[in-house]
C-alpha cells in the first residue's frame, strides 16, 4: 500500500471543542461517590472544561420548596445540594453548563413526566414564578462563586422541546414563551450572562427559522445555539436493552454543521453552536456504547468536529445514569465512557488519547490525525480503523496504515538519529473490558476479583521502541491496527546518553 507523506508545516490548529463539554446523568447523581470518583478520573486523564446534564431544578435537588403551614404561605429556594455539586465540580476543574429543567412539581402545570426518575416536562403554571426561580438560582450562584465566574457558565433553556417526551405536546409556541421568560430572567440578573437554546434533538429542521424569527422579533438574547446529534435508528427492544442500526460517522458531522446552514441569512447566523449531547446511539441501553467499535466510530468525529461546532459534548462521561432505571447488569450499553467503579471503556481511551495530541495539525485523513506539540516538538499520531454504518460491509480483522512523518524537533537543536516511539492500542481484544466481561460470562454484579480483572483488561496495549530518522529528516511509521482499533503513537527525539562501557550483550556474563 502507498505511504502517506505528512507535511512538516502545520496546516492549522486543532480545536479543543471535543473536550469543551461533557454530558452527565441528572444533577443529583453528582452527590454519589462512584460518580465523583469517575469524574475525578476523567478530569485527571482528559480534562473537560464544562459539564452539562438534566435536573438542576428537579425535585431531588429540592431547590423549589413551596410551603403552607401555620398561617404562612410562600416559596423557599434551597440551594444546599446545588452548592455541594457545584463545589465538587469546581474543585475538579470543571464548570457547569447549566440546563434549566425539568419543572419542579410545585410549579408544574401538569403531571407528565419522563424517565424512571420522573422529570416533569410540562410548562410552568405561572411564568412569573418560573422567572423568579431562574433569577433566584443565578443570584445565589453569583453570590457564592462571583459574577466573573458565573458569566463563563452558559445557561441553556430546557432540553429537546421538539419531542413530546421532553416537552408537553412538543408545543413550539409554549416553548418560545418559556424561552422568553427564562432569557429575560437571566438578563435581569446580569446582561452579560450567556443564555441560549433551543437544545433540539435530531430532525428538528422546522424549528430553527421560527426560533430565529421569534428571538429577533422579541429582541431576546440568544448568545449561543444548542442542538443534539445521534446516528442510530429505531430501537429493537430486548429485555433490559436494545439493538439499533447506525448510520456512518459522517452523519454526526453533518448534524453538527446543519444549524448554521439552516440559519444562514437570519439574525442568528454565526452564533456559537454547542452540540450539548452527541453519541452513536440515543439509547442508554445499547451495547454498542461499551465496545471498541464505538471508539473507532467516533474517532473521525473528534478529529473534525471542531470545524463545525464550538463544543460537542459526549453523552455521557459515566454509566452513573438512570433514565431507563437502575441498570440490570454491570455492562448494559450505558452512555458512559466509564462503566461503574471507574472501569474504562474503549471510548474513554479515545478521549484520553485525544488529550495527548498537540495543537498543530500536520495532517488529517480518513484514518489518521497527526499533530505536533509546539513547546516540545513531539509528534503525535491518532490512527483508527475506519468503520461505516450498519449498511456497510463488516470491517476486516486489521487495518494497515503507512505514514512518512517529520521527525520531532529537538529542542536542543541536536542532530537527528533515532526517535523514541510509544504506542498505545485499543481494539476488539486489547484495552477492552467489555470483551473480557463477555468472556467471564457477563456477570451482572462482578465480584471484587472480577472487577480487578476488568480493570486490568481495560488497560491499553503498550509498546515502546525506536525508529531511525532518514537523511531527509523523516520517519517511516508502519501501523497495523486491530479490528475496530484506535491507536495513539507519540514520537520524541532520542538523545543517547549511553556510557561507552555499556554492552547489553554481556548482561548474562557472556562474551
């Protein structure tokens, strides 16, 4: 196969939109230890900047507290749990991306709910009281964390109002009324706070132009736009799970790009776009999320997504997630890049690999992304086996990639001789805890010994070696990637400090 020549000059800058935000289960879950331990691990190895999920106003967080007792009637706003969660977030170096929802039961106009944890999806019975709640939340956050800090936290109005499951009757006019009440409440607190929406699910093209017309006619702020992207087909249900078809990864990138195309020529053209949820499947019980396939599928999305969106938030960082109820088995197709007990899935490794890439893009192709770190000169290669959707042929057992890459720059200006190569691999059999769990017999609740084995099986394959640098300052890199594999390769200059008396052939006293 031909060798691809990677240019020595940077072709652009790699956006960090892929880790600007990450999704999470409902707000109240952040009070649990497994959640906090998982987020700490994600922050150590990846380092997300924002976190977004449902339920900051749900009853289990208990912010909105109507009372009528002893001749006293009114509403108290209680922020004890909000403070605990946000304090924990900030201690881990991550900020909230605030989604306003769902409706507190004491303010709801109806009893329609969604999810096992019963998020109320009806409009407020009193929009003025809803606005007071929004103002109270933001003023409390500003009092506790400071105006300059909270100005950096985007405020998103609701979640997927175009779907009747998430907004009663998918009533567009009712959502616009909620948006107006919310946006004006945010502005009342401080005009520099960022507010936006409409957090649409895929297939909502007919909402964009009316939304633009409404906020323009009503002179409402829309500092950013938000949308969700998934690429799976209808659910084929089995007990405690589903199977679904998938369209190819390009379908996700096309969804990222679509709002800007639909809003061209409107007053909202060019506004920052946040994809506040994305994944392959929209179901929290689809086993594809646990597999190496999911990592290979999403690799080109992470490599290119920043060309279309200011952020795109993987849904979600952890399997601590209960929309469909408490999971029935350890691996259950959960959205998380981490299973319970911080067992890493292949998709976690994809993100951890991306966190080690440089900012200078040298090349980007259908199966690779090559970058360079400006400060150290290190060259980094992310490579993957291209995968298609359900209609494409099954992927072969291996994928070969041959690159000619520029040798990493030596900060000391010394001559090139060899480069040190560190390679990390995840595929169907390596760095794949789900595959190990399957071989164990799919234990619903693994023993401590089995958990230890799953942690061990989740470790990427690693190999260290060196390669010669040719006279033209280039290195030939030949990679064989396993089925559904994702590979990270780092290349650093070797400065040989071996003393002249060292002879490894004599380690056993021979010769």
